[in-house]
C-alpha cells in the first residue's frame, strides 16, 4: 500500500497542535495506510514522524523589529521549504496559520510543482484588514479551512480561495471550560465574585493595558469588596506581569499553566480582557466580558485606517451585533472599564444580554459538527483525486 505523503508547514506551537490533530484524524480516516510526513514543525510533530526541513525556531518570530532583523534567514527558509516540499512530492501540502510565511511558501511551491494540492488551515484575517490578500491567495491556495463561521462568505465576497468552515478547536474543550455544579454556585455568588483579568499575551499589550486595568480593578474592588481578581499569565511573560501588577492598588492572584487558567475560567463571574481570540474563549465559557485595546499611537493610527469593521470582538462579529462592550485607545479609561464591568457582574439586563448572546454564539459555532480536525481532513481530502485520497 503506497504511503500517503503529507507536507506540513507550521510556524509556531499553535500550528503544531492543529497539525497533530489533523494527523490523528487523517490516520483514523486512512486506516492501515501508512503516512509519511515532511515539512516544518515542532512540539510533537518530529515524534509523530515529521522529517523536518529545518528547525521551526528559525521562523518562529513575531513583531516588526524581530522580523526585520531575521529577514535574510526568513527569505532563505521560504526557499528551503518550497524546494523541500517540491522534492518530497506530497499528496497534499497543509500550511497552518503564520500566513506571512506559509502563504509565501505556498506560492513558491505552486510555481515549482503546480500539481501539488495546497490547503491552508486558519483563514488570515483578510475580512478585517489588507483585504487584497484574499484575491492574491486564490492562484496558489486550493482551499482554506476556516475556524470562524463568517469567514467563507467573507472570502467569497473578497474573491479569495474556496473556504470551508470546519469549526474551532475550542469547541472540543467546552467541558473543560464550563463549571460543574459547585463551580456554578461560586459563579452565582455576586457578593464574592471571581473576576478574570486578561491583559493579553504580547509584551506590547501588557505594557499598554496593565496600568489602566489596575486602576479599573481598584474601582471595582471599592464597590464589591468581596471580589477576587485572578490573572492567568503566559509563563514567559509572568515576570513582566508580576512587576506591573505589583504597582496595582489591589493586587491580582497571578496563575500560570493551562490547568490553573481553566480552573479560573470555570469559576469566573466576569472578565476584563484584551481584545483578541480570548474574547471567543470567554464567550464559549459563558463569562460576561468587557474588552479593551490600547497600543502605541502609530498602531492606533494605522488600525483606524486599515481595519474596516464595526467591531474587532469575535463574538460580536459572529453574531453580527455588539453584545461585548469594547473600548479602544483613549476610550479605554478606568472609569469606562470599571462601570461596564460592574454592570455585567451584577444580575440585570447587561449580564443577561451577554449570556443569551453567548448561547447564540455556541449554536452558530456548533454548525460545523463536533470534530474540527475530522472536518478539516474531510475538506482537505475532498480536493484530491480519488486515487490519492483513498
């Protein structure tokens, strides 16, 4: 039986996790047929059989400055990846997230080996900014696998590649995110609420949001003295967060690790969060939220001109209406954040509106079915000739 050859390009840990889920679902789909892997990845992929073309660390960079500093290596690694994948001659090339790197590799692979089917998992946010990327992807990406239900229509409107909503990996973790009976009773205690504080996972977010979040927390604590504030921190940023939190009038409990974060989510009555993917995680955890964004002035200047959306909060975009209040730049004041946070902490219309909206978000998100990975495999194999996919 000829092995199924899968090329994988994953630029960071979150992409590795998706690749491993895809691989597990592919093995279940193909049964006894062996699978050969080649490409770029880490965090379990080499152990799963991936033959790496080069270390993933070479391309795992974020931020304008680090990218510029490593640009010659990044350009060289794009060529190395395209050359290696073309030589491997996979039945399918799966590129995952990291669009600035992955989609350039896809373009180079298409030029070198036009017959290789190419699927990209995690739709770039072309619906928010740089919409011209959608049309530019179409010649060298055969199908996009989307995490968000509104993305297929957006890509069609922008003349991008065919896009299939396969579901979000968070949907497979709902049981871990939802409270049991005891945790729900603690959630319901408005006099002693647990409030999540989530200032982001990037240094710039933490730098700009921690001071105003600290002021907002102090104002909430003055009104609800029994409130407890828990801040789940990314381990690599824990020292930076702890240093900033030490200057808060009311200090939060800082926790690290996935288990501690999930425990905090299950017990939380409300959250103050940086705008981003975490707002969807909070919605699916049924935690009323107030969201904020602050950045450098030049970032805000560009965002106002490039982002053409009524909201940047994912639950709002999924619903097509705003239920999670968001405060951006100078609007993100301690007074505004604390007053809205108090409103969703208390029983009343503001809290009920969000909780009802989050039920709608879950219903929409469930429309793809229970297994995003299995859906991704089915959507990817559907573009292959039957001899390759079988």
